[in-house]
């Protein structure tokens, strides 16, 4: 395969992924709103989310199967894959535990009111991470390409500029959110 075909294929795959993300987001909102407003309550909201995920999964699976087919996996390189992926498991697991348990620990030690203070503040502070999302999505692919080509100068340049652009957005956002946090939280929640 030539290089131009591969680049167009990658662009089309990224475009397809964004289209599915867009569809999933709006279908989530539409179905959840429909079921909740129809009187199904929280069960309806969960049902809407489940139906959306099922629809998007079936469409994506059919596209993937039509493009690459279904094959029986060969487990010849399993040891190499495990050696590469297993060291990342403890970090991901501990991150999941911390993100899942912080509200429970606060609730146990300080009570439900403090969870009510913490949760919106944490969500507001996490808004800065939205500037990191495009970088965490695109950087691994770009950096892997340059690293495989042994082009360390380009790797350093990409890292330097991506850090600069992230900080260019994140630092003012941190100050802005600090100054506007009380009005924003008052709008989003009750006093």
C-alpha cells in the first residue's frame, strides 16, 4: 500500500470516529430526554443510554466487520503483548480506584454535605482537562510515528509546542475558573 492511501485512510477513520461520537452524544441526549419526559425517570435515562450504546455499537461493528472481516485470533505473540501492556494495568487500576472512591471517603468521614461541596468543585476543576483531551488523543500516534522513524528532534519539537499550547489555554482558564467559580457553581447548583 502506498503512503498516500494510508494517510487518507487514517483521516477517514478519524473523521468516522468523530461522526460516531457526534451521533452518540446527540442520540444520548435525545433518548434520555424522551424517556425521562415520558415518565420513566432514572430507569428511562439508563435505558436511553443503553439503547444509544447498543445502536452505535451495532453500526460500528457492522462497518468494522465489512472492512476487515472476522478472523480467528492467533495467540503466537501473546507473551510480547502482555509484557508490553501489563505494566500499565496498576496505574490505570489505581486511577480508577481514586476516581471512584474519593466521594465515598469524603462521605464517610465528613458527611453528605461535604460531598455536595466537593463534587461540583471537582467537576469545575476538571474542565481544564478538556484542553488536554485533543493532545492525549492525537499525540501518541504522532509521537510514535516520529519515534519509529528515529526523528527525536521532531519528537521534542512536537512535545514542546503541545505543552506550550496547552499551558497557553490552561493557565488563564485556571485563573478564570478560580475567579468565576462561585458564580458558576451558584448557577449550576442550589445555594
